[in-house]
């Protein structure tokens, strides 16, 4: 059974390194990881951490309103495609909506655009390149405020 729990920034590092930064000379520790407004979620299969994501109060000039950025969503390869990321993101959206935030956004790899679109995110702006990682779109989801 998959459960979602809040975790520490340090808990995210091994999976970020394995899935997002393997053989890539980019940091797996992010600016904002330790900010008071940042939170991190982990998906657990029994007691094994299998997926991580981080949520930071960060603004993007492509849209106006209060915002959180999703960063570092990563699932171990053997658990990808099983709904783990969706479950984790749905939990995060509930937490962020309680904070009365207008938008959740991310920089999505081209390969992940369909995943985010299925969850109600829309692409914004033009494709852009992140060195060593590839092409990305900014994507945003308007949240339901209470």
C-alpha cells in the first residue's frame, strides 16, 4: 500500500540524485529546500521511500497571484507509471489549497507534459532548455481557493 507523508529536504536527496541528476553535473540540493514555507512529500511503499517532491513558495512572472512551485518530483524507475506521482501531487494540492494559494507551477520536462496535463496543468510560454536536462515547459494549475 502506498502512503504519502511529509519528509525532510535531506530525505529527498537520494532519489533526486538517482532519478533526476544521475551523471548530470547539476545540484540535487535546491535553493529554498530549507525555507520555512517549503514542504516536501514522500511516497512510501510499506516503509520504503519510492518517490519524492518539493513545494516552494516561489513566483513566476508568467502569471499573477500567490504561487507555489513544484520541484524535484522523482519516482524510482521500478515504481514509475503506477500512479504514485499522481497520488503525491493530489496530496500536495490539498495542502497548498489550505494555504489559500492561487497557482501551483513547475518546469516540466517534455516527457512529463502529458502527466501534468492529465492533472489539470496547462503549458505557459515557449519551450526552454535546461542545460544537461533538456527541453521544458513552464506549466501551471489554477487552484480552488476556499
